[in-house]
């Protein structure tokens, strides 16, 4: 539905008064212009926008909590074939595990991507419920604080200029790391819900028989009363897990 808006005050002001304030409203976006709609104490609904050329503001009658738009997913790997055709460690460069300052992984990824430095940081969707009851979907790093970089020492030194790096760790066994990251990348691309695992645990080893993850191996662990398949990244002593009932597996 559309609700008619009337401008208030000076023509250059961007405050509008809604004439029919009887609906709950959600965050909307039109023409890359952000509209924030809120309830007023007297029951009137006002819309603050930056584009004074708009005289209409689309509203939606919502059943239950409003769902905000999903934040756009940024590329988590550069170049795209970094893990499909991995460069030769020691010849083309070295692998580094970079530990960033708090919540600065995406800042570093943008910095590296602009300078065409190879890197990988798996991102997975996460739904958050805001105080007003709305649900927002964002993409967060699977391994909080870590970005994997491939390059020479000059590329690593250049990465420090981003001012978001806490420390770097050189990977001594790049073949094992690449194999682990390839499994994680396949799991992320499959779209199955993943949970980060802060530590590795022993368990029965199985192999996935069918589906987009066919041939992948992992161990079975128990989490919150359900069996999950653990995909390990041995260098970090961390991993990611998938619900076992979503997979067709066989013992190894």
C-alpha cells in the first residue's frame, strides 16, 4: 500500500508527516535512499528521508517481527580460484594466518582486495534480533579474528599498513592448511548452516556419500543433544560443524 505524506516546514527540510498512521512499518530503501520510519508519542508516524522529491512512502502492514533487509555479502576470497588452483607455497609466496584487531576482518579484506593480494576469510550468514523485534541477517567471519593471506613478505608488510593487524603467524604446513580450507570453502558454498567450533575433538571418522559435499571427510561430535559433522582447520585448532541429519555419510 502507499500512504500520502505531507511536508512540514521549510521545503529543504526532509521531515514528512504521515496522514494515515495506523500501520506498523519496516525499514525500507528506494533509489539508494534510506528511509527511517518511527512512531511518535501521539500515535502519528513520521518519515525522515534525504530525498525531498518523494511525496509517497511505501508502508507494509507486518504480521509478527519485521525482517530487515539482508546486509550485502562481501567477497570472502581473492582471487576466486585461490583454493581451486592453489599457488605453490615457497615459489609464488607463503601462507600467513593474520589475527586482526577486534571486528576488523572485513576492513582488512577490503584493504587486501584493493591491492590484489590473495586472501581468504570464510563468511557465514547470521540472524540477529534487534531490540525492536526486527531480524537482521549479516555475514560474519566463521573464524573470528582470522584472515588467511597468500603472498610474499612484501605483501605481508603492505598488509600491516591497514593498521588493523594484531599479529601474523607463518604457516609451516601449507598443504594441510589448503586441504582444510578447501573443505571449509565447499561447506560454505553448499549453503548448509554452519556453526563455528572453538576446539577440535576426537570422534568417529565418516565420509559424505552424496550431495554437493560428496567425498568430504570429518568426525562426528555431539553438540546440544544432536550429532554434527566436524570439519577441522588443524592450524587454528578450530573448525566448523554441520548437522549430521542433513547429510548421508558412511564410516571411513
